[in-house]
C-alpha cells in the first residue's frame, strides 16, 4: 500500500502508518492468509485459547495483527 509512495513520504509518516497497521484487526480469513495457514486452523486455535480474538459486536469477531505476530513468534503448542 505505502510501498509505491515510500520515496515521496518522510520517514516519520511511514512509521506512523506502520504503527496504525500494527493495530489493524483482521477477519478469520485474513488472519489465515497472514499466517499462511487454513481458516480452520484459526478457528481451532481460537477455540483452544491460543489466539485471543476481539469481539466488536455479537457476530463480528476480529483478530489483531499484534496477536497474530505473537502467535508467529511463540508458536502454537501441539
């Protein structure tokens, strides 16, 4: 998204945008694509308590990029 504009923006603008991306909330499908796993794996990891989702409404659940990065760093116990 910003990569094509990176040369035209000051470094501080890029850093601010990167911080905004870190707080981004993803759907289960987007989270699966982000971690390169199946959507079913995301559902199972949430059900098992390995990933903590954010509930925005009764039927609107999202997962933060920070949470996915934590899972990628620490891994999922088998």
